[in-house]
């Protein structure tokens, strides 16, 4: 083993589980489900490969939670129908068979104003999102539509969707769920000042804007067993605004983490959507959203954004600024990334076309085959 990465292979407790290493697959939308949103057998193989390759936790792609407004993309999986539940059961079984220590966590996602497959969207406030819809084969293009401001009934229905899907995740064999409150989607739209100008109890201060995500968390916790993992993902940057930072920087981070510190989250996952931790999580005063989250909440913190750079990952964990690392793009081309790092083997590079051209697994496989993986770099080149 390469000694300077030893800390990444040190066991750590997460609730009732003892993890054997710090490697997590970050949630990644793949648009590979059937047209009905059911996971395919190919998706089961895709997720099982990460377990086989040494990742201790696999967080799934964002999965929609109701048949109302939560779905974001065509071919996104849901966990709402019987067919979808059966598809996910095959995935969790295959992952657990591949490595009995591996945990699989379902990411609960509501797209809110950033839904791409429809012109009828809802959001905290009727505010046109920045940017353009992400072109997908056969999908809608152009600006995002103006969303309808959510009524109290919409809030209740969206919350019910999160809770019922968490229960279905438990039944489908997942080890936990992650509440997606990052990257600009519905729950993040509540937290963010310019997408939430509500004048009721869900708008105003950060405490009030966090009210709905907290209500979702509390309702899920009340519905699942105590040892079922319930984490939350937060971020500053957004898919449609990669350079967005919390106005007020580290002071806002302190306010946010103080507001949620007494809640029983299994972990807090800080995303750097654009893949650059320093740009998206670090403050001028040398602190970071993850170090502040760790200090204030004392909970297990997952750090993200270029963590295939093991020097950076090792530093953050050694300095007790984070406990676990999640890896996105580099995991697509290296499902065995933890094994490779353990053995000092080079990582295969990632290339942009894997995202730009298509997110489907079949296409990814073809592209990987077509492009020789010849890098001899010790860390993956993310280009
Ligand atoms: C293809 C792709 C799909 C993604 N889909 C999701 C998603 O469904 N949910 C989410 O929270 N983040 C999603 N992300 C963001 C990643 O989880 C991660 O934050 C980002 O890739 C930065 O990590 P990295 O530098 O290790 O790639 C996605 C990223 C990629 C590349």
C-alpha cells in the first residue's frame, strides 16, 4: 500500500456500521433507466462494479420521489411504482452480493424549477431559473420554464413523496437514503435567497428557508428504523450556476450548520458540483464549508469535488476537516478506484464527452471502449 494514502483505508463508524475505508461513489445521474423510470439489469451491473472495486458506500443517482413534479430528466429512475421498486431490489441485491460490506444509499431528488423534461414545474417562488436546460437526446431545450410557487398542498405532497420513497427504499434493500438539498434542485431552491422570496414561514432568514428541508428530514426519520442511514447533501454551487457561493461566505456556513446541528443526520455531504473543491468550498479565511460543518455539527462529513486527488483527500481527512470522500467522474472510468489507489496503480482519465454527449450507460460503455485508456498518470486527469 502507498503509505501516504493509509488514512483513506482506516475504518470508521457510521451509525451502526463500521466502514473499512473512506471511499464513496458520489451520486451521478446516468439517464439509463427504462422509459418508465425503472432501473435496468445494466444498472445493477453498473452499481455492483463499484462494490466489487472497493467503494464502501455507493450513493445512487438522484431518484425521483413522486409522480407529480419531482422527476427531473427523461430516463431518470424513480422509486414510486412497483416496477421501479422491483428494479431497485435487483440493484441492491447485486451490490450486496458483490461485496457484503458495501452499503448502498438512495439519493432522494426533487428537481423543482430545474426539471428538464416538462414545462410544468414548481418551486418555492415563481422565479425563472438561470441558464438553459441541459440538452439531452430527444429532450426539451431552451430556457427553463417559469415555475409555479408551491402552495401548502404542494409542500405537503412533495414531503409525502420524500417520506414514502424513503420507506420504499428500505423495503427495496437500501441501507439508507440521502436527501438531495444541493446543486440547485428543489430543497436547495428553498435554502437559496434568490430562488426563495416567500413571505410565509418558509422564506426570510436562513432558519426559515431551511424549514422545509428540515421538515422533510424529520418526517423521514419518524418513518424509518433508527439504524437506517439518513444523510443530507448540501452545496453552494448549482448545476445552472456553477460559480454561485453563499453570500456572506463562512458566516452563512456557520448559520446553516448551527441551524441543523441538533438534527440526527447520519452524515452531511458537501458537494462541489463543478468538481473543484477549492473553488466551491474553500473560503478566503482558509476555512471551508466542510471544515465548518465538521466543527459545528460533529457529524461525519463527506467532502467532494476532485477527491481522486488523493493528496488533497488525505490532507482534508488528516486535518479532521472531513471524514469521508465521495468521488464522481473518476469513479465512472475507475469503478475499482479504491483498489487502484491501494495498489498504487494509475487511474484511467475521464473525458468530457462522457457527460456532454450522453449520460446513458450503454453510450458510456461504447465511448470507454472506443477510447484507449492509456494514461500513466497516478491520478485521473479530469478534462
Ligand atoms: C454525470 C454526472 C451526474 C451527476 N448527477 C448528480 C446527481 O444525480 N445528484 C447529485 O447530487 N450530484 C450529481 N452530480 C455531481 C457529483 O455527485 C459530484 O458532486 C461532482 O461530479 C463533483 O465530484 P467529482 O469531482 O468527483 O466528479 C453529477 C455529476 C456528474 C459528472
